[in-house]
């Protein structure tokens, strides 16, 4: 059958597809491609079985509309014929069949026929085919999806397809005989694949095939309601056991084909899984019967064009009740006469291969694809089926054929997600700490600006105070009270100057003067400059590395002194002060460790802030660490404290680590 390329039977509504791979799993033709995380029905591979429509919980599969072709016919005002598939009693469970026929007439159809009579004719041809089979075996061609499937995916079986038209085509030919070829005929049934048949083989005889879902929509649009219409009968000829075609095995029954378990002339298989298997078994010659009846659905009553939610046996019962009902009223003589009248109707047809099989990858190519999904060893192939393919290997083949993506592998994707989440956590943590550092740096920078401004303004007047205090003290003569007082003024003014110069340091007003410095000498110098009380023991530890680094000697000396003074002040009852040097080829690291009181966690964030001190008035200025911070930053280094102030959590004490580049580049 041709024409399917241009008009896809089924399309995906992208917004609705949640990519559950349910349709991939259910598609017997492997006609669903996942690309860009979307399930797409490939028109040239689709056989129209409608399994994907049925299985999609999101209603993301859209069936091609036929009302667009049918309504204009009705609106034209000229006669139109309709034939309904034998499964109609299973769809219109709520409407007595005569009322249903009345509704079809009310909708505007001039002639209303049963496909069942076409099925009766077709059954007779099957009987004749089998009678003359002489050892040949056939696959029944009543299911259009099956026909498409064989033509495309088992093309060499085409010769085994029973060369008989479908009941729809048979019925259409009868109707043309009765009403003339100029009366257009449409079909209503449970089937999507019938739309392809009307595009292809039946295109000159059936204008369009609508589903029962569409027929209900047609009734709605045309305001046809069961309660408003009068009962009516189908136009003759009426069907007999052909009505059973809607049920699996109906063909065998209608054609009186023996499906005896011991010595069957015919066997049946239905549903998408058994259908694929049965065709394969037929191909392998494993089916010991003359006729295989295969249906893509579990009988037409379970077709994708149905809207009813009724279970399978309720539907089958509705059909068999109808057939029984008709049998009671059917005038057998009239029926036989009709059968005789159309006995000469040509109901034969041929089939042509339409090979759509895809080239399979080599063993190596499959292995390469599997390894890309982290499946290097056989035990990595979980065959969990989450991707929609029964095995990892089949998934890999589908990837090779461009039908699937590796992301469909759930275990692999979960694994990758887990790694990504871990990496995200880590980078989030890093970002958070960087942000803290930034906030801190910004705070210090703005304080630095303020401090620098004040320092600059205060420096000159202080110089004047200091100079005159010294001059006056010299004039006052030694050993006078005035001299002592003036000395005190000079001393305090000098202290102010030192604070101010500290502030300027902190504000990075001064320059860094880099020169090679031996850090061992530097530590010794710092030690000499610090007053050490009785109870404090001192340890100096130098790692055996190159002790020379490019630093501003005076400034780093000041940093070490500040940090060591703090350490000693934190040990009023004695303890141990340890100073270490170490590092790498790139870095020079100092560690100043004390066994003192420790820094309380709530103070940790403030210690580098200018004027933050926990020491009594007159003792601490709160500038030591602020200045040290500025100096270290100007050396492009880091100063980091770690501390424990809680005796319950272990020995208290603080470590200041000063980490500087060995070959500095001053800012
Ligand atoms: P100051 O020493 O003048 O108080 P610093 O800037 O040198 O100012 O230190 C700020 C504060 O940091 C100190 O008051 C003290 O609370 C805390 N601190 C610094 N070093 C230590 C340490 N080794 N042990 C305990 N606390 C410390
Ligand atoms: Mg200090």
C-alpha cells in the first residue's frame, strides 16, 4: 500500500509526550523513534495497528482525521453510503442496533450497510482457497495492519498472504453493484490501519475510513442523539456469521475452518506480541495448519478506534448476541440468494513486498554502543526493559538504526545523574564559600577606604602635636612635672601615629617591597621582638625546604609579630607557642599555633574587622589582624584561622596559617 509517506496515520502531540517509552515497547513495527527526548511515529514504518495510541496514558498520539473528507460529502446533498464494521455492537453498547442504524441515517447517510455481508462473501472465498490449497499454507489478510507488517518486515512471506480482499472491500463492491459507482462509500470501524487501506488498495472504492471515535464526533457535530431518531434496519444484503469477524477466530468460524486442537486446519494469534511471534513461527514453518489468522489487536472489538472502556468479553458478548439476534430474523433463503448473486464478484487481490527492514549493526558496533552506555561486561546488561526494548542489545541496535537514544537507558541515566548531582553539590559548596569570602573582602575594603580617609586627615595634625610636644619638653627642662606631662603627651601622640600608620597599612596605602627573604631568619627576628611571659613555652619547626621566598620583609615580620602576640595573649595561664615554616616549590606557609583560649565561633567572622577586639580598653586596638590581613592580601596570599574554644570538644587553641606565593607579584 502506498500513500502513507505523505499522510501519517499517527502523529505525536509533542507537548503531551512525557517520554515513558510505553509506545516504543508496544510498537510491533519498531516505528517509533526517540529523538531529542520525544517519541515520533515514523510514517514510513508505521503499520497503523494503533498500539501506541492505546498505550499512551497522556493521549499524546493523534490519529489522522477523516471527518474532513466525510463531512463535505454529507453537506453536498447527494447520496452517500456508509458501511459499518462488525464490531459496532461492542462500541455502541448503550444503543440498540436498530437505533444505531437510525442515527446513521439521521447523520445524513442515504445507504447504511453492514460489512458483515462482505465478511460472509470473504469467508466463502477462504473456504474455497483452503479446499484447493493442496498442502499450501496461508496467512489471512483480514487485518490491514498484519498485511502492512508482512509486506514491510517479512517481504518474502508476501506469497503466503491469502489473495483475498478484505471484508470492507468486498462490501464496497457489493454496494457499488447496488447503488452504482457514483455513490461515494465511507467506512466506520474500530481500526486505524483501515485509513491506510483506503489510501492504497481500496482508494477507488472507499472514500474514507473513520474510527468509531470519529463517528461519535460526527454524531455530536450533526446533533444526532439516540433518543431523537427512529429505529431502522440496515440496507440489504444483511450479514450472517460474517459478523463474528470482529472476534478473534471469527474468520475460522465463519469459513468453517477446523481449529481442532489435535489436527487444526486453522490457528489464531492476536495482540501485538503474539502477532509478531506467530508471523515469525509461520516463517519458520512451525505452524501446522493451512491457515493462520493473525490480528494486530485482540480481535477488532479491542481496536484502537473504539472509545468504550468495556472489557474484552463484554465486547465479544455484545457482538455474538447481535449475530445471534440477526440469525433469528435472517431469512436464510434471501441470504443464500444474495450470496449466489455475488458469487461471481472478483474478490481476489495480490500483494507486493515493500521491504522496510533496517540494516543491523555488526557485533563490534553493538559492543561499542553498549560501552558508551557503561555496559562493558555481560553482567552490565541488565535487560530491564525500561527503555522500551526487551534487551540492552536490542536497544543498542535501535540506537544504531537511529530509532533510539542512549539516554533512554534508565540505569545509566540515573548513574550519570547521581554523579552530576554530586558535582553540583561540590560546586555549590565552593560557590557558597567564595561568596562568604567576597562579602568579607568587600566589608574590609569599604572599611579600609574609610580608615584611610581618616588616617590621612589625622596624620598631619598628629605630627604637629608630636613635634611641639617634643620641642616644649626639651624647653621645659628635665625633672620638672611639665617635662613629664609633655613626655606623656608625646608618648600618647606617638601611639596614635602608630595606630594611624597601622590603619594606612590595612587600607593598602603602602607599597609592597618584594625581596628574597630567608624565612628562618624572619621567624627568629619575630621571636626576638615578642615579649614572652614565663609560662609560655616556644617551639620553632622548619620543614627541610628552600627557606628563601620573595616577600616584603618588614611587612611579613609585622604579620608574624601580630599573630604571635595574639597567640601569647590568648595563653594568660601559660601554654605552648609553635611556629612552623613549610610549603612547596610554589608556596611558603607559616603556621602559628597556640594552646590558648581559642576563638569563639561567633567571633570568627569578625576578627579581621578593624577595631574588633575582645581585650580590655587600652590593651587591644583590634587592628593587628586587620593590618595582617591587608598585608597578606597584598602578597596575594591567604591567612586562615582554625580554632577550638570549647574545652568539651577537645584541647582549646588556635592555628593561624599564612600561605604566600614564593615568587610574589605585588598588587
Ligand atoms: P587585638 O589583639 O588588638 O584584640 P587583633 O586584630 O590582633 O586585635 O585580634 C582581634 C581579636 O581576635 C582579638 O581581640 C581576639 O579576640 C581574637 N584573636 C586573635 N588571635 C587569637 C588567638 N590566637 N587566640 C584567641 N583569640 C584570638
Ligand atoms: Mg592583636
